[in-house]
C-alpha cells in the first residue's frame, strides 16, 4: 500500500534531531534555505540550500541546523518497482547520498513540490494514481537536474548564469571567476558536469527557449530572436534552421498544424 508523508519544515539555528532516526520510508529532503549538518552511515556532512539528501529505508540518520533552515521533505513507502528504480538510481549501494541542485533548478523543484502539496491535500477521483504520477515527476526531475559533489554546485551556478543571460556572449574568464577556478579548470569541470562545453550549453539553452517561445506564445520572430541573443532576424533564422532543420516560422507552423 502506498504511503506518503510530505511537508515543508522550518527550524531555527539551535534545532537538532535528538538522536539518530530510522524508518521504513525512502526519504528525500531538499534544503530550501539555510545550512546544517547531516549525519548518516557514520559520516557527517555539511548541507546547504540546493542540496538534496536521499536516505534509503532503515538507515539511521539525523539533521542539525547551523543557521535557520527550511526543508522540503518526502517520506515514501510502497512505491511500485518501476518508480522505486528512479530513487535507486539516485542513491549508491544503499547508502545516503547528497546531490546538488542549481539555484534555478532548486526554485523549479520547490514550485513542483508546492504544487504536489496542493494535489496531496485535494479531493481526487483517483488519488493513488495521481500520487504516483507526481512522485514520479519529482523523482524524474531530480534524476535530470541533480549533480554530485560540492564542486558541481559551483559549476551549476555558472550554468544558471548562462541560462539567465542567454542574450550575452560567453565570457569564460567571468564564468571561471564565479566558480573560483582557472579557465582551463572551469572548462574541464563544466564538461564533467554538463557533458558539453559552455558554448554548446548556451546553444542548447537558446534552442530550448526559442522552441518554447515558438510553441507556447504568439511573440513575433524578431522579439524571440532578441530574447535569446540574436540582433538580426536573418541570423536567428539561419541558426534555428541549422539546429532544427526548418526555419523558425515553418517550425512553429508544423507544431500547430494539427491543432488549428
């Protein structure tokens, strides 16, 4: 039987668990604000905003605040095997794991989590089916957007900067400074985290934004082009065709062809 408890908890800087706790639930706790310490599997590690702590069932653990802290917590038991595999992908060898979300991805996760809390408190015709779908969405999001290691969190700050400034050209020196790395160290670390160069990452972000604008809004081509960093409509159209195989106007028409 599926059992889920979920909540957002806020504690002051003097809060700590009285002892090590263990339970039969899978636990996913994301630090939304503040910092603290997590203790589990005979290790103690720092956690801060953007960190997600994944705790397998029956594993003793505790949290301790260093500053005022806010958590989004999911406790889940009775997941079907297919959905549980998403959780198992995130943990390693039955041990707790701390992964990092960038600031933008943390904001997106929190919005999803708050919408989940709304669904959880609603009157539904098919509650368990809805619950499973939402838990799968949250787990899929973490699988897609989480990164291991503290260094990855600083690299994702640079990734956030690129996403928020798509209209600007890539400045490797400035991005390396954000991460406290040399240019060569930044390039290597960025490729390790994202599997591509910063320039390629920017191109993928621009393409995703262009496609979203084309499919979900009625903005004109010039506005979309400027939004993602193209001063001229012609250069935007040539770039989009190279990336997608069709000019943006034709791509938009094809998307809407069967919905008109």
